[in-house]
């Protein structure tokens, strides 16, 4: 993911001169690195000049084929622009996976907490019954 300050095609640039050589170099870098661009939904341009007379798609997600194999339906959406001259981009499928992982992690942690509470309760009962030595 990044703000690459370069576009890949003329359609990603509006309001100023298109740099075909820069686009060729950027595309060569992407293909030479074995990267694939994640499909971007929402707004076509991710950056706009404050006057809105110049716009381009400078921000994008590039990923390896391994990541694409793990998340075959991955997509990103370009959100509204608020505090920056760039639009935020949100990865959809990855967010779902992260939320699922966090839910599982939290459930596991809750199980550990209950286990520790149970052990502490047993120790407390042993103390109350005078069954505890100084070793604890």
C-alpha cells in the first residue's frame, strides 16, 4: 500500500501533462517485483489538488501473488477525502479476516481468564481451610 506519486495509465491522470515514461517505469517496477494491483472501487482518483483542477490515482495497494491466493476476493474502496488531499483506501476482505482473528483471540483470552480465576478460587478455598503451606 502506498502513495507512489506515479500513475500507471493516462486514465489515472487528469488536468496536467501525462508522464508516459514515468508510467512505463512504474509498470516495469510492478511487474518485475511480481506484484499485482488490488482492485480499487469507489472514487477513480485518490488525490486532488485543492482547486480540484488536477486529479490522479497516486495511492494503490500492490500485493504478492501469495497474498492474492490467501485473499482471492480482496478489494479496496476509496473513501471520502477529509483531512488530507488524498482519499483513504480500505481493504475489505482483509478487514473481515482481521476482525475474525480478533474475535477468536478474545474468546481464547476469555477462556484463559476463566481458567486463572478458577485456579485462584481453588487456592483461596485452600487458604480458608488451612491447607496451604508457605510454599505457595
